[in-house]
């Protein structure tokens, strides 16, 4: 199979950054051919479930967010159903050494079940597969911003299977049988001929990976006589990554506010989440307020309350501060904060990207600074959440 996702440079949507990947990274192969939509769907579902993958048997994500994250902006649920059905019918197989050096073979469907009800997608993994998917030595989460740049399922499959080896610099040698399985073309006699496999699968996929992703790969082959028997890919990081800024978390991590949050004791994900939701200026103001209180036992928890209650708001010194319009505005802000807080981290990222994609110029700049508290975008923000949750602002 293939990994996914957080989305962060830890790596991925939603996750890990842990030293070099070991050379004996387990290979999890997928039977059958996954479409580009199914591969994207598999990655997003894994990202959404990752934090509770081995502690929670059932995972949920609203269907609207799911379609947004896979780049499928449609109400055609039949297509989504077909993609989910494909994942449930696709088999993942692994063959690896365990921690004690013993051989372990296993097989599982990619999803043990999935269902759509009330606008929510509910799904689960088998316990054995969930354990493998959660192991960073087996999978690296794929950055969803990068995933959406691919137009070919074969290119995305190649990227996924190379990316987890980025720290070692090479995939290691794969037999052509294994490589064809990884690309989902094992059942096609046409691709048993290397010349055709190279022309139709390898060259186009390598070109797209090098153009669209944060790695650059170079194929190498081994022959027995005149027959190609094995292939591997040399991997290096794409120097354009800093220019493209594809990593969801990198911008936030360069922020002075992020550094202050980390020193306070906030986790990486929580720090980025607060900056994304509230904007640097607002978080910075609340940080100043908390720092001025002195003797706070749990500053992270206190800051969480300050962000929600806007403790650092300026005092009411003018008559218009208590005017009905301002009171309504404060009520609206609290409602929006509650709606945002009720969403999962993956959903919050999707909401923010979707809304920000509609903005430009000064409006976009203000939203980047202040997030959902942006005064210049107040009406548009209310309309956005009203559309997502009809009746959300009804008294």
C-alpha cells in the first residue's frame, strides 16, 4: 500500500518526523489497481484516523470535508461510494521481519468497512493493518498539498512507495514482479515486457514525481543477460520545496509566536492549530496576557481558555463597545470559535484552505493574520459557517 498524510513535515496532514527510515522498511503491497481518486481517498482517511489509529476502532469524517481533501468537489455520492467500495475490496499484503527478527506475513482488506450516513463517512481498519499503518518505520504520512498536485495514479503510487525511503536515499532493489504490483499493473500481460512498462509507466511517473513533489527520483535497473530483472530508485529531496512551500506546517513553524508556544509547552500540532484558527496577532496578544498573570501552574491550559474567552480583549472604554451591533459581533465570534473547536484537525485544515482560496489581496492577508477572527472578512466568515451548518447563528 502506501502511506499518508498530515500533514506536517513530521511527515504529513495531520504527522511524523522521526530520524532516518530503516533500510528494512516493510513493504506492504496492494493487490489490484487503485485509481488516483482511491489513492487520494486512502491517504486522507489514514491521515484523519492516524492519531487514534490503534486506540479507536472506528473513525469518522464528514463527507464534505472528505471530498474537499481528495480534490473531488461534487455532490455525486455514487462516485465516493464506488471509491470506498474499491478500498474495501482491495487487499493489502505484508511480509516483513518483526522486532525479534522473525518473519511475519499478513493480509487484510484496506478498509474493514465503510458507510455513509447523515453526511458522515464512518470507516474502520482491521487491527493488524492499523498496527502496521501506525508504524512510522512502515509508512510516512503523505503531505496532502503535494498529493493534490498529481494527475496520474501511477505517479502518486510511485511517489508514495519512494517517499518513505527519502532518508535512506534509495528504495533498494525491487524485482519487476513486485514493482508491477506496487504500480497496480501486475495483472496486465502488456506490462510483462519491460520496454512497454518503461515507456508507459516508469518514465511518465518519474517525470511527474520530479515535477510535482518534494523529492527527485532516478531509476536504476539490473539485468540478467539482456533481461531486466530488478529496479530501484535513488531519492533526494527536491530543492524547490522551500520555494513551493508545500508543507502545511512550515510557515507556522517559522513564526515567532510558534516558538513562544513551544517554549510554553504546547505540542507542535496544537501550536500550529492555534495559529491557523486565531492568527498570529491574536495568539500573540493572548500569550502576552498569560505571561503577565505570573505564577500560572498550567500555562497551556490557561492560554487555551484565554484564546476561547479572548481574555486579552481591550477594556470597554467607549459607549459603542456595548452597542447591540458589537454585542452581536462578540456573540458571532464565540459561535464561530465553538464551531471550529468541534471540527477535527483535518477538517479544520480543510475549512481554512477552502475559505482562504476564495480570498485575495487585503482580505486574504487579513485572514492569514487573524484567521476566523478576521474583522475584514466577518460577513464572509459568517456566510461560510452558515452554509456549513445551516441555522448555526439562529438565536
